[in-house]
C-alpha cells in the first residue's frame, strides 16, 4: 500500500470511529451518538472506501496537471470538512481557528499587499494539493500518526494492561517514598518511568495521576499543586527516550535524522529536566514540612523487583532495537511482543486474547485526537508551502534579528509557545519547524539540537494555557481549576524553558563533542538547575530573602551558560550568596 493510500485509509477509519466516540459538544453523551454523528461517521467511511478503490489512479496522476473528476472534488471537499469538524471536536477551537485562518489566507491572500501577497489559488487547486498529494492532509504528520505513533501507543497501552504502571509506582515508592515529600517524589519518578514509554502527557496523568494525586492531597499538598506536580512529571515523558512521543517521530521524518540519534540526543537534557523537577519538589517539601509516604504504602525494593522487575525487559528490548538501527515501527513491535512474553511470567499480569483486544481498542481511541491534530497540521503546512509564507516569514525574522542566533532562538521559542497555546504538541512542532527550520539552517544551527529545541517548546503546549490538555486531565482528579494547575505546572517545568538554550549553544549535551566536555557540561548544568530550583522554592538554608533568591537564580543561570567566563562568575555569585546566608544563620543562632 502506498503512503498516500495508507494515510487515507487510516484517517478516514479513525475519523469515522471518532464521530461515534466524541460528542459534538461537551454536553453530548459519547455513549449515545446522535443521527448527525452516525451520518458523519458513514460519510468518513464512504470517503475511505472511495479513496481505497481509486488509489491506483490517484497515486499515478500528476498533481495540478491531471484533472480531477466531479466525484474526486466532492470527496476532496468532504475530506476537508470532516477534518475540520473532527479537529474541533478533539482538540478544541484553537487549532480549528488557526486552520480556518490559513484556509482563508489561501483563498484571499492575493488581495493583500506587501510580503503577505501571493498568487491566486482557486478551490480546485486547493483540493488537489490538500487531499490528493502527500503535501496536505495525507502528508508527513498524518503518516507518522498512522505508523510510528500508533505502534508506540499500542506498546504503552499493552504495558499498562499488563500492570506495568503499577510496578513503576511501587518501584518509585520503594526508592523515594520514605523521604520528605515522598508522595510528590513518587509521582515524579513513577510518571517519568511510565511517561518515557507512553510518550503521552495526558495518558500519563490519567494513569499514574489517579494514584499519586489523591495520595499527595491526603499528605497535605494543595489540590492544584498536587495536580501541577503530576502534570510537570508527566509532560517530561514526551522528551524522555526511548519513546518520547508522536512529535519526535515527526521530527525524525521531517529532518531525515534517524530516530535513534534523536532519542540518544534527548537523553541528557531529559535527565536534567527531571533533576530540576525533583529538586523543586524536594526543596518545597523541606520548606513546607511535608511528610513521607505512610510506611504501609512503601514496599521493599527486593519484593518490588521480584514482582515486576521483568517490565524492565521491554525497555531493554526497545533500547537494543534502537541501537541496532531498526525502524521505529519495528522497535515498537519488538517492544510490544516483549511485554506480552514477560506478562506470562506472573499470573496477575498475564495478557490473553481478550486483554490484547481491549488494548487494541484503547489504542484506537487514544489515536483519535492525534489523527485529528496531524490531519489539521497537514492543511496548515500545505497552505504555508503553496503561498510561500514560510520562506517569507524566515526572511522577515532574519532581518529583524540581524542574523543573531540567540535572538532567532528566542523568537522561535516564543513562536512555538504561542502556537502551542492553541494546538497540541505535534501540530505546534511541525508548524514551528516549517517556519523556523530553514532559518536555523541559514544561521548554521545544527538541525539536531535546533529541532530538538523547537520540540521542547512544543511539548509545553500540554502545560501552557489555554490548551493545557494535561492540566485539564489532572483537574478532574485533583478537583482543582485547570488553569490554576497549569500556572503551578509551568513553574515546575522551568527547566524545559532553560535547557534547550543550553544544548543549542553547548551541543556537547547532545553528544556532539568530546565525552569529557559532555560530562562537564552535564554536571555543571545539573548543579545549576538544583541551585535554580532552590531559588525558586526559597530554600531557607541557601537563600532566605528576596535578594538572595535573585542572586542565587542569577548565579545559577550564569553557571548553566556554556561559556567558561560566565560559569566562573556564576560560581562566584553562588558561593558568595550561600556563604552570606550561612553566616547570617550562624549569627542568628
């Protein structure tokens, strides 16, 4: 099956299912589809059948030269309308409005003047490119969703069905549950472990948060803070190898960089992210006097490993398959088979045909929002390409920043965050990549750290309002306002806004350079992020006033800069700040 046909069948099938499982509005009952839902579902399936039987003719035609039949145009228009409606239902108005704006620009941009003007595009030209080529709806983002993303989501769901998430919670409780703020630390570790496999912040929040958030609340954490800690920990799963998430697979396809290399490059920055989140949780627990987990809830490490240590085998299989250069699809298949095999080692984890069928159904349901978002992203990307807006945007930014790398990266970060305010991670990343990618090449920024930089800020769309899908998922569990949770979560996710600048200007952090430089950069950044976490959380032993907090934060940020002089000045500022505070404490005693 050709790539276009594969994506066409996948999208129309998923969209057909989506209309029966996602209501037209929040008050709709998804268990009781309406007549309209059935009509739209049948229309989507009919479109898929038409595309399937017309595949030989469609894939062999020449775009814009071979004429489209009336039925081609009918089903093409229907595909665009169905994509818009399912995007509205699954991702909200944000991405839908963005898509509508770009569609309007395609049709009416020739009436504008200056840099925004483009050649006239008629509706037949529009349908031809958007539907019947691999540049639009059936393009790269949707192709990734139909292949890599689907298989890795299946892997995560199968692992969950085998009670792998329970093992990760017990493992985290065994190693950190007895320390101050134990419940929050367990949330960070267990969510990080499960998130590195699921690659979905929302799924991670629902899976591990249903256990960790109530425990944190019982131990004295405010509901919004408990939800925010879980959101921050779960969001990190999208940047933690080996799975990361659908946006990382899109990055591999778009840049041509092997997914294995992307996963390897992402390892150290992701560890730094979790070092910072864990440190913030630790310092806050010390400041507020948070207690450890109830001893009855803390299993021994030995008993935990005996009960579920076999779940590390699928992780080892994933990493080994990646290192041997297998495609991401085959890596996910091998990992899934490994989960099924090890599940039979324990009676309570055993997966039979019924459990696997439910896992496949759950995977299909979880792919609904991904399919809608990637199809909508294809509409926007094709619009950017047809109108030439992407190259025009790059020229404007190049002129504004005067070719300065830091300014360009800062604008790229802000652009990606703004895009993420109204759309999910895969859409935010691919649009930022289309707009900023060529400019990064022009400024001699290596594609690997450059696109990983954009990926980090796109991942924050799960946290930043108003979308904040992970915060909304946590709100129902924490019983707190989702925007309040998102505001706290952004604070816990601080490292995600700092670390990307470090690995672009210090590429040793993504294994581009001598190993000794990589080790020094990683250790320095780790210490700096711990100090930054202490400043944010007002750790009394290091900074007990607003001005010492500012000094400690400034020193930490200078330390993390990949410049020896700045690092030396930062170390001096930190040493003086902590020394003065320790002296104050001695005098007070």
